């Protein structure tokens, strides 16, 4: 039986650990159910799958050649005067796109989008980003975005995906699995038997509606291929949510830093959703589902080390030169180790969230991101966090991104509310039991 790479990574972290474990107060264990079983083998590898490297660049089919591409992007909207300095867009992509006529005109015309934007600042809340390349912006990423359980320490986020996006999250990460009792793919944590966030169609439809309503925003979705299934198994479900009309089709594989378009080009073309799959992507067949690791690297997965070394973990054996010419993803979702029934498990280190998501200080998001920038000569593209709404102050994670991006963050604009009061300090809930049981089950299946 194949287990998800989450499970493998959890185990790998347990087996080859160099960092000191974080101690978490487990005095309240009344809710924890101890699961029974006998351990058999331990994994000796890190999160893994097939990594593809390209020795030369492939030119891909463009959206206009692969689907009827009605440009819905000729709108005026409320672009400020800053934006008009760059209204003559030039087609930088190869191929014979049909959008040339519109794109070389000035940015005037009629709003054909379905709704007026509810945000007033184009280009992801910062008009300065309009002329910057997608590859030159630091975004906050919601780790396990669908795992929302208000007031519950077993999840990764507290606020819904709509609120995440409203507050400024611009990368949504989620892992797809196949539940044993359903033929449709779901977002699940390690296994669907115990922590299931529902069919991917529901969540992706919610995201698509947000994209409909925010015509000046560009978002990224990073999908985990939990079962390493062929993309053809997911494609029909993704397609029926309607999100593909916004999907960005890159001109090349792989995309180097300079190949990426500016946000304004993406907005004008209406191609405002960049979708990555971690393993098994097939961009020649599905040009809207980008292969993550040939175009983006990641720092260590599920970190437990509060010094957060900014090293390349995936793809393995990547040269520094290659690493410096692609996007990179900084994992800052601190985990804590629990020792349950003689087995160590990793869960979000909720008691340290305010420090972990803070702008400065030991273990903070700001310190780690600055260390990465020093090490690699440029800031990370994505800062992956749990419970983004916690930190030194609500929205401190966005302050970190704003500082790296050299823009000003409006501190009064975060964060959305939840009906249940947060109880991150008050013991461990039933859902955490489920998570631990799930992790342990996965472990036992190895
Ligand atoms: C935009 O294009 C028009 C027509 O080609 C030209 O007259 C104008 O100078 C251009 N503006 C800028 C800012 O390049
Ligand atoms: C964007 O470019 C500036 C200037 O080179 C650099 O300081 C910054 O780190 C870059 N950010 C990203 C995410 O590439
Ligand atoms: C599948 O199992 C889960 C967990 O036991 C349950 O909540 C869900 O309703 C089941 N779904 C179907 C379609 O039977
Ligand atoms: C999950 O992966 C296994 C092994 O590759 C495969 O046999 C199975 O068909 C996959 N399940 C689904 C629903 O795709
Ligand atoms: C967050 O950082 C600020 C300084 O930027 C500091 O005053 C505050 O104590 C920190 N909060 C936590 C919870 O570490
Ligand atoms: C963490 O910060 C939030 C505000 O951002 C505050 O409400 C909460 O009490 C803090 N928790 C701890 C443990 O300091
Ligand atoms: C940051 O932005 C200001 C304008 O707000 C500019 O003067 C400064 O040169 C920028 N710094 C960097 C490093 O780009
Ligand atoms: C900051 O955000 C708040 C809440 O969204 C808003 O009322 C206020 O006008 C914003 N301030 C600026 C300077 O944009």
C-alpha cells in the first residue's frame, strides 16, 4: 500500500532528525485516544516522488490554441494613475495568441467581468505589483488551506478559504486523496478515513467564485497529489468547477524566473490562476497544471527546527545555479513532536504560533525569510504558514511579506472572524486525536 508523502515525510522527519525536538505541554491528555498497533518498518526516505529535470526548454501550446479563449479582460476598473504608465502591454509569449489586439491597446474598454471588484487596489492589494513579474513577488501561503476547524488545534487554518483570500493569502496549498468510500477526489490530511475536508470540487468552486469577484487579483493553487495519481483522474473534477477559464498556461517548460509575466499581463489576459501539482504533472497534456519541482524548490518540509535552515530539500540534488533561477517556497509551518504510545508524531506547534508567525524574533517568519534572502540573493516567493491569522499582531505574516516586497501593509485589514472562539491553548481536541490516529495508521501501513 502506498502512503501519502505527508506520511512519508512525517516518518522521515522522525527518523533522520537533526534538530532538537520542541517540547510542548501535553499535561492535558484527557482527549487523546491512544491507538494500538505494532510498528513494523520505518521509512528511510524523505517526501518523494518522481522529479523531472529538463536539459532544454520546451515551448508549450498556448491557451488560445488549446481552448476557446475569450478574453474577459478588457476592463477599465479602478486602476490608479500608477498603472497607466504601463498600459501598452506587449506580447512576450511565443505562439500565436489571439489576445494580441486587446493587449497592445491601451487599458480602456468595458468591464466584461461578472462583478465589480470589492477590493480597491489592483494587483493583489499593491498597485506597485502590476508591473512586477509574478516571479518577483513574495506571497503568504496557507498550508493545508481546506483544513479549517475553528477553535480546534487539529487543523492547520482557522478561517475559511474565502476569508483567507480576502485577508491577502495568495497561495492555497491542499492535498488531494481518494477516500475509500467515494469515487471523487477529496482534500484530506494523510488519509481521508479520519480527516476529510470534502470533495475538491466544492472548495475549488468557492475559490473560483472569489476569483470571479476579484478581477484584479492573481492567485496560486498548489495541489498535493496524495496518491500520485495521473492528472487525468483529477482533470474532469477541476474542470467542472469553472476555474480553468482563469488558468495560466505557461509558454515554456520549465519556466525560469525571467519567463514569468507581470501581474498586469496576467490580469489583462484574464489568466489569473497559476495551478501547480507537486508530483506527476503532465504539462504537454494539461498545460494549466504546472509541474512544481521543475519550476520551484522547497525548503525542508514539515519543519521542526526553529532555526529554519534555508536549504533546498525538494527537488533533491538541485544545483545552486538552477535553484537561483526558479521560484522558491519557504516552509514555515512549525511542527511539534508528540510522543504517543512510543511513537513520535508531528502536529502544528500551536503554542508557538505567535512567535512563529511574527515579524521579528527567534523562530519568526520575518527572521527566516530574511535569512533566505541573504542566502539566495532574493526573497522567497511563498511563505507557507499554519494559522496565518496568528502572530505578533493579527496580520503580522502579511507585514513580513510587505517588508520583503518593499510595500506598505495596511495593518487594520486583517483578519476575518470566526464564529467559534479560538482555543489554541486549551488542550487537544477530538480532531487532533483523529489526526494522530490517521498519522499512526499511515505509519503502520508502510
Ligand atoms: C502606446 O502606444 C501608442 C500607440 O502605438 C503610442 O502612441 C504611445 O506612445 C504608447 N505609450 C507608451 C507609454 O509607450
Ligand atoms: C524582487 O526583486 C528585488 C530586486 O532585485 C529583490 O530585492 C527581491 O528580493 C525580489 N523578490 C522576489 C520574491 O524575487
Ligand atoms: C465516507 O466515510 C466518511 C467517514 O466515515 C463519512 O463521513 C462519509 O459520509 C462517507 N461518504 C460516503 C459517500 O459514504
Ligand atoms: C491510487 O494509486 C494506486 C497506485 O498507483 C492506483 O492503483 C489507484 O488506482 C489510485 N487510486 C485512484 C482512485 O486513482
Ligand atoms: C513579536 O515581535 C515584536 C517585535 O516586532 C515583539 O515586540 C513581540 O513581543 C513579539 N511577539 C511575540 C509573541 O513573540
Ligand atoms: C497570540 O496573539 C493573538 C493576537 O494576535 C492573541 O489574541 C493571543 O492571546 C496570543 N496568544 C498567546 C499565547 O500569546
Ligand atoms: C522601496 O520603495 C521606495 C519607494 O517607496 C524606493 O524609494 C526604494 O528605492 C525601494 N527600495 C528597494 C530596495 O527597492
Ligand atoms: C486599511 O484597511 C481598513 C479596513 O479594511 C480600511 O477601512 C482603511 O481605509 C484602509 N486604509 C488604507 C490607508 O488603505
